[in-house]
């Protein structure tokens, strides 16, 4: 059995889809659906059972799964980078992961692959190398990144990183993110207005060294992120913390241009004020250093931004609009 926490979420549901494509149906999806629309992401997927996150932890720690769990992909978390309740984030994103890792330490036959985040890199002053020895130097800009960083540090201090994998996902976008509200990618958030008004709105820059729209991110298509994630299921001897990105920083202007081209529309960008609370937490540049992953043997080549945006827009968003 393979467990996917956050399995009804964005990356998690695409991971379940990819596992199904590989013929794996003995899956347990763990999430917290409540009254959200995430359940739509499970339509058409094959899995044996679903458990709420609390019930799963109770049953796991009670020993009710025996030795049946081959691997746990722990992707479940509050993914909001604007969440301000740090106690909630520490309980949900830090302590829950600690409990999973402690359980796994007592069950070494189980593979544990967990989601860290590029948010741990803060303003990037220390670079974007997934160097476990330099974790202490990173200064996240928001509570979400802080809590992810706390687990990375705990995993190192407890000696867990020699046997588990932490993945620092960069700016992931693609199908199944519609439930994420403000945490959706700009591609999804801008699509309807772009179709309706023919304009795409980007934040102005508040730094003189970055022109408006020239702030840059390492964008990675979700199916590429999933392919890299699955590499670690197949290579049990590879452990530690790894970046999951394309390795290429692209600007928001590049992203906007790719969307207009995908829709065969003239480029029309409007630069708007950034909300004041975000200005001190904003990352102006991110770019994953992928050398450690390459040295580990993963040679997956990600789609370039233009191809990925075209695939997402024409293969998914336009079809959803027509449905």
C-alpha cells in the first residue's frame, strides 16, 4: 500500500493519477475535505480507501496498518503563504510531519517522502542550493516557510534525513489547483479575466533593480514535479533534501506572454499595486539549483515555460471553460 497525504490536493491528486498510470491502485488517500471542492480532484482516480488526516494518524500510531505501508508521500499541509496563525501551522505543518517521521523511524521498510518548500529560502540571500549543512542560515519570510524550515531542521537533528526525502517545491502550476483560492498559480487566477477583458494584471516592483513584471520565479509544471517526486520512490538509496524546480528563473512578463500566445491574443499587461502586507514577504527571484538532483541520478527534463503554459491552457483550462 502507498499512502498519499494531501491526496485530494493539487500535487497529491496528480501524483495519484501518475501512480494509477503506472498500474498502482493499492493507494490510501489521506486529506481533510470538509466542505471544500477538493473532492472533485479525486474523480476518475483509483484508490482503495480515503481517511481524514486525523483518523489516519490515529490508526497509524495504533498499529492498525501493520507492515502493509510501502511508502508515504506526505504532501498534506496548509499551503497558504499568507496564513498568520503560527500555532495552527506548527501543529498542522510541523508536528504532524514529526509524528509521521517518528513512526517511519520505527518502520524502516516504509519509504517517506515529504514536501518541504522553496519558501524556506526566504529572500534568497543564501542562494538556492539544497545543502543540508546550510539549513541554519536560511531565513524564511513567512510563517508557512518558517514551519517547513523547522521540520527540515528537526529531520536533520534527529538523523532522519539519511533515510527519508524532503522535496523543496518551487512555483508549481497546472491542473487540479482550482480549489486553492489565493494560492492558485497566476495562470489559473488570471485565465478568466484574461479571456473576459483581454488584460493580465501583474504586481508592480518595489525594488529599483527589478522593473515591473521582471520579478522572476522558477516555474515548474505539476506533472514534471510529480515525475521528479516519483524518482525517489524508485531509488530508495537516495535520501536527503532536494530542490524540485525547472532550474530556470523566468519573469512574470514571460509568463504573461506565454498565456497570451497560448490564447492567440495580443499582449496587454497592466501593472497594479501589491498589497502592503505582501511587500515585506515577497520573493523577487527564485531559481532552483538542480545539480544535487542530477548527481543523484534524476535526469528528468522539465517542459519549458511556454510549452507548459500552452499545455495547461489549451489542454485543461479551455476545456474546463467549455464544460
